[in-house]
C-alpha cells in the first residue's frame, strides 16, 4: 500500500510537471502566469533528484558512505577539514552561484522567455547537475585533486597538460569578469559596499565561534550570523543616508578593484574555516532568503509574463547582443544550466571539506538544482517587466541612440512601446537619475525584483527594494570570486608541483603565498583593464566569459567520460558523453562565429578591423578616438583567446578518444589514480555512539 501511494505521488508530480512544461512551451498569443514556471521547475527538479540523481549515485558512481574522504584522511586544519554537510552545502552553493544565473537569463530574455527557460530546466538536470556531482565524486576519490591534475593523471601528458593550461587560463578570465561585475555593482553605491564589506568580519566572527568558542554549535553560529547580516543590511542603508559616513564607502571603480584584489588574496591564504567557508555559508542565507522571498511573492501575486515566448530577435538582430538563437542562448546562459566553473569548485575546495560520500548527491546535484531555480527566478523577474522597459534598460546607447526620445522611438518601432515619461517615473521610483542604457543585466533584474517585492510588500519602498537587489547581486558575485581565487591557487600549486613537488603542498605557506599572489595578479590585470575601459569592459568580456565557461564544462565532461570508460563502465558513459557532445557542438559553433563572422556586432576581429578603419579615416569623435587603440587591442586579445581555447578543447577531446579507444582495444593506458579504500572512522564513531 505504501509503495502504491509513493508511486501515485510521483506519477502525479510527473503529470503536473509535464502539464506545466507543456503550458509554457505551447502557449502562443495569450498571457501566461509565472506560477507555471515555478510549478514546471519544482516538478522537473524533484523527479530528476529523486530518480536520475539517485540512479547515477548508486549505479554509475557506486557511492560508498563507509569510505574515508580526503577531508578525514588528510585533515590539516587549514584546507582539508571534515565539515558539517549543511555548511559544505552552503559553501558549495555560495561558491558556484555567481552572476551567471542572474545576469545570463536576463540578457537571454531578448530571445523571449521560452528558449532560455527550456535550456535552464533540461540543461541543468541532464548536464549541469551531472557534471557537478560526477566531478565532485571523482575528485573525492582522488585526494581532492583539481580538474586539470585529474586530466593529466588519467589522460596523459598531452591532454592533461592542455587541460591544465586551458582550465587555469579560463579560470583567470572567469574571475576577472566576476570581479568586474561586482566592482560595477558597488561603484558609487555606499549601501552595497558597506553591506558587502561587513560580511567579511561577520564571517570571521562566525568561523571563530564554531571553531573556538562553541565548537559544533552550528545552529547557534547560524543564528548569530544571520542576525548580524540583517543588521549589516539595515546598517548599510543608514550609512547610505549619513552624509559623513557614506563618503567612506563611496568609491570609484579602480579603488574598489584594488580592494577586491586584496580580498581575493586574503581569502586564498587564510584557513578555510576562518573566512571562506563561514562567509559563503552566511551569504547563502542572503541568497536563499531572497530567492525564497521572491518565490513567495510570485506565488502570492502570480504576475503575468509580458515578454513574448519568442521574439523577432532570434534571427541575430537583437539589440542587447548580436548572434542568433543557436548557439548564443546556450552561451549566454551558462550558470543556471551548465557551467564549467562549477567543476573547478567541485574539484578544488568542496572535496577538501566533504566528510562523507553519501552527501555527494545532495551537494553536487542538489546544489546545481538550486542554482538552476535561481536562474528561473531571474528569468521571471526580467520577463514580467514591460518589454519596452526591458529593452530600454538593457539596449546600449550605440544601438538605440543617446537621447531618450530617440531610444523610445527606436524601441517602439520594434513593437515594444515605451515612453520617456514612463522611464523617468520608473527611475524616480527606484531612486535613480535614469535607467536608460543600463546594460549588463543587473539593473533590469533589480528593477524586476523590486517591482515584484514592491507589489507584494509595499510599493512605497521601491527604492529600498531596488538597492537591496543590487546588493544581493553583488554578494552573489563576490562569494564566487573568493572561492575561484582559492581554486586557482590549488590549480597553480598542482601545476608547479610537477616541476617542484614541494610547491604542490597546500599547507606549505611560502607556496600558498606565492601561488595566491600569482593568481590574483593574473585576474587582477584583466580586472584593471576592464575597469579603465570607457565602454565598461563587460561588453567585450562577457561573450568570451560564456564561451570559456562552457568549454571548461566540456573539458570536465571529457575527463569524466574517460574515467568512466577506464573504470569498465562503457555502458554508462552516455551519462556524461551526451552533454559533452552537445557542449562541444555549441562552443565550437559560437567560437567560430566570434572569430570568423564579418558582422561587427558578433566577430571580434571584424569589430576590431572596423574600428581600425574608422580611426584611420578620422571618422571617430575625438573622445572615442582616444580610447579606440585600447578597444582594438581588447578585441584582438579576445579573438586570439577564443581560438586558443577552442584548439585546446578539441585537443583534449581527441586525446580522450585516443585513450578510450586504446583501453577498449586492450592496449596499455595510464592506470586509474583512485585512492585505496580506507574505512571511515567518522562513520564508525557515529555508529558506535
């Protein structure tokens, strides 16, 4: 009877989910309620976690909860520390959930709500979640080695070296873009800067509380941390309205960039229990609390999605970014569907904290499901805006015109009416001077969130909700930056350890300081260039960010597929092989267009050549001519980096296929590097108690 009841419940969930997805996909010409999105997402996630994730964990990976993890065997009190699973979950989620699930869906909404929503749902459960869980498992079984080092150990010197170089180079680009986004979010925003800064000492207080004052009292420490975080949010508002104190936190982008670099260095060298884990853990409360509040508001209000299911811009003429629906929707939305950055976290920091293999499914697969839900929330927040308002905020002045009257005329001609008075009223409500041409996705997402929160909890506080949303996005980004810097340090130590083994020791302080400084200097250079770029930097770097991120996911799935085949699990290799094939296809197509397209809104080299021709002909105004050489250099750099990344990707793919074919033919290959089984004493102690 109980089995029949359980089966009936899951059949009902499956039917409800299918109906919701069908309603989203098949709806045409009629308004659709956001409740359909929430229902579809929750049902798809529940079924995927209960059945697909459980099958992969039990059958494909054969998770063993009696096996000691690297955190237990190599515990050094600094990097390898057995940690409560909920803290690890919070740390992992905070580390992977950067700007991607917020900004990517918002930008991709120019194609309409349908393409991005379907990619977020099914890309996550079949690709992103699988990559995260499998990578976490493989790294845990290999002494928490980085993705690049696992590639070298399992594939060999050629593919492994390419993976090491590729992942590290991509990592530098990813962190630089994250830093640039957070600097732009906090620039001249004392409220956001004060609140984000306060999370650092709060995290150290919580870390010391759990480590020294009240060991093991997670609930007490959590309550203390949440209380302090709420006070910091209110305190940030008070500082923002204090004429004297606000000047202490009101900084130019370059000043904030130096502070972000200093923070990244500190996060990389300090013990993980002191700053990184508790800060990310507490930031998770802000993230989850805000997303939960947004979901509650959506359920209460059930706002109507105003953006069409599919817009005319799927042909590549979109004002926000150039490029057709395929492949650019899959590149623009990376985090939230599948993200290579997650593989670096899953093989860089999380395995060093994991106390039991049974938690891999919850942390790896479940953490990515939660991020996918964040992306769904972001898509809804963007598409409940009037389309005219959405395009007015996100379209660059170079496309729609510098003057407000020209911008509204251009946008209205696309069939999305908007007026100057409407935009000015909205800006006044949000406490901003103007909302025209606020590109990058973050401002329009904040407007959408503020509109929903204001309708549900009080429209008189729209400005408060808007600036809270901006702060919320900044916290999302900074927690990924600190974890990324630490992962970059681990990756560099692994690479340098092949030259001098002493440098691979994560507890040897000279190596820690040296590699941390080199990593911060690497992404700090690109951050500096982006900050001083008069066009904002993100406009050039974001496409490269998306392509590099998806290429990194393909590299992770290459390594995973190779290990599965070498482990005599050929019949299960499709689990990672299918998403790998899809990613190689879309990244190669996008890279080819960014390199070879003669459309100056798409191709890096064509855009650089167009600027060079205009500069030579004297067709540029003096202020733009002064910065054009720097813009040309950046475009050429992006183009050559894209070519470099795609060559490395195909090199790794072919090397993986070579190793697998040799193994299946019975020829010698490198042996599996899985650590020997060691019985967990943590499990024994738990059973005995």
